[in-house]
C-alpha cells in the first residue's frame, strides 16, 4: 500500500498516552491502525444502513438470536482466555458460537 505523509493535530495528552505505549511501530503506525479500524467501523455502518433501507429493521426475535450468538462467542472467548492463562493450550476454532445461532 502506498503511503502519504500528512499532518494531524491531536491533544497533547493523547499523544503522550500513545507514545507511552508504542514500541518499534511508532506513533504513525499506531495512528494508522486506529484509522484503519475506524474506517472499517464506518464502512460497516454504511452497510448496515443500506441493508436496513433495503430490507427493513431487524425484528426483536432476530436481535435476540444475534445477542445470544454474540454472548456464546464472548463466553467461548472467556473460556479460551482462561485456558490459555492456565497453560492448557486451548485452540480457537472457527465454529465458535454456531450452536447458539
């Protein structure tokens, strides 16, 4: 990916906070990663709005099922994190949360 140098203005406290936690990546890489994430969030918002316009809002039942699915994913993540901390070598599988859908 081609890059272009720009100038941005950020609050001093934010810059100090970023500098305190970056390693060899540096401030530019940190800011770039944050911008990439925000760009993805914006694109998801645009997709969501388009889908809602085309198909209508999700029903309460659809939202309930989605919430259950996300809760199952969160629970599996918590379990895997606890196993990893305990040194049991837990593996992450691609089908996490499918049983709740």
